[in-house]
């Protein structure tokens, strides 16, 4: 008999659902034929790194890889969420990462405060009233620059020319300073400092800044990093740093994630970008959670570690259960010992009580010897009976009930009761004989002699 229509329909729908799920998974893990990477302004380190990544990724995947030049982190985030690019470089702390996944930390993004030589600017509060390049709106360096200014209570409205990119200020006398967030070896930054017309200002309260901005960390720019004749900077300079990261949408293909990480960390990319984190440094980075595929890439034995941790947990649970069992056994043993002690004490008390009752019956037995007064004997009988009943009510311990002394006591009480009852019976008989004469005691009644008066 053919199956009802509704059963066949449910079966077809289930097969379609499974097919769609498999197709969706397969499609999701396909590499895009064209991979677009959002970067930042040309000449900056974001763009320099993206150019190096472009070559490696194209060689690794066989796809066409193109770069999208933008204003920076915020613009890159918007392009990713809109689906216009596949990968992007952003600055941690500059944008919200909702809807995005971190694939890899790239390098430390350091905050540089530059002052033109001879400008008279010696610290950050002295920036007021000068032309200061902070970077275009939407860039990560603009966000971090404004965070630094707020920390030092420098109003943005009291600065001039703030939207300029720092790479173009070298020959522009209207700019006396810049706040730049970039990698240590940014080519545009090196050009400015090596020329000798710009010096670094320290962020002296780096630790205080980090307390309010936990995605940053204190950092020191080494003396002579950009030249040694003379040293530039002239002294080690205190500042703060965050991290540049490679990000994608959360639905990114696992194959694209793996290809991007292989391009970054397998090969000679660090020769072109010396400040790029190594794979071991990237795997130890903990500021933000990484995409699941990235975690597996950096820690391929993570599952084994999980299994090892599970086994260790089982061992710990076993030890805990053993300890709990041992503790319960000790408590049970102690309770049993205390109960035994209590029973021993109770048994000892009952034995003392039995000795008292034995002494009492012994006194009654001694006192009744030779006693013929019926009232006294009845009193003795009542006392022995009461003593026996007291023993049966009070001396309830199982061990005592089977003790030889308890049996002797009961036998003594029984014997004494029987003896007193016999004495009472004899006393009754004697009293009757005394009261009525010998004839009362004779079973045939009074004896009569021959009649004297009948002769």
C-alpha cells in the first residue's frame, strides 16, 4: 500500500533541507574568485603590508586579489559589513568589531606625537593653537589621536588643520605637530624623522592612559631607531601602543581564513615587514578572541589539549571522589566509634544499676530469713516484684540481657518470689490453726469419744 501523500511530502522536504544545508556549507567554504582587501592611504604601513599580502594571497589561492584604498579603520569596517570587501586591516580600539571576526594580529600600532624642530612645542598640552595633523576622519589614527587629546584635556576645536594625513606635512609650514598611530617602520614616518626636522614627544603618563583605554599598552620607542648620526630619537621615548589586526565578516570562508594566515606566517613576509608578529607571537595574543579557524590554525593540537584537560579533570574528579569517600568512611567510622563508646557507657551504667538491684534483692533475701509476720512478708514480696519489673523496664541493652549476671538476677528474683509465696502460704495455715484449734486443722472435723450419758 503506497504511503500517504503527506508522508512523501515530508520526506521530500527533509531531503531538500539536507541538500540545501550541504550546498550552503560547500558554498560557504569556497574561495572567492576575486578577493578584495581594504587598506588605508598609500605610503602608510597598512597599505605597504596589504601590497605584500596581495602577492602571497594571489599565489596561494589562484584568485584575483585587489586592494581598496580608504581613509582607514572605520571606512574598512563599513566596507566589510556592506560586503564590498573580503578582508581588511583595522586598528584595535578604533572601531567596534560587532559582526566582524579577528583573523590575526599583525603588528603593534604605536602612537607617535611629532613636533617640528624649533616650534617650541615641548609637551602635548602645548599643542593648543598650532596646526596639528590628526589624520582624516574615519581613520584609526584619528580616533587614537582624539583619545590622547581628551586624556590631556586639549580641546580639538583649539587645533588647526586636524584632518590632514601626516605624510604630507613635511614641507607645509602651517603644521607644527602631528599625532600618528602606525607601525614602527612606517615609511612616511621614517622619512619625517630621519630628515631631522621632527622630534618625538613622550606620553609621560602612559600607565594612566592605559588604565582608561585597556586595549592599549605602555610602549617605548628605542633610542636611535630611525638613525644614529645623530641618534633619532635622541632618547628612548615613552608612549602607548595598540594592535593592527586583519579582520573579516563572521561568515568568512574557512578556506579564505586559512589561505590568509598561511600567506602571512609561512614565507618571507617578515623580511618586508620586520615588525610583523611571528606565528608564535600571534598565537599568544589574547586581547580579542580569534575566529575559530584561526584558533585551529595557531593551535592545531587544541583538541588534544581539550582531551588532555578532560582526562585531567576526570583524574581530579576521581581523586575528589576518593577523598570524599575516605572522608565519609572516616566520619562513619568516627560515628560508629562514638556510638560504640556511648553504648559502652550505657552498658556500664546499666551494669551498675543491675548491681544495685542485685544488692536490693540480696538484702530482701537476708531480711526475710526467719520472718513470719505476714504483712512484712507481703511487703518483701512486693519489693522483689517491683525490683524485677524495674530491671525489665530499665535494663534494655541487648548485651546486658544476655549477660550471666542478668540471668542470675532473674533467677534470684524468681526464687525469692517463690520462697516468699510459700512462706505466706505457711503463715496463713499456721494462723488458721492457731485461731480455730487442732480440730480446725483436721480434715475430718472434731473427734468425738463414746457417749458417757447413754450408759
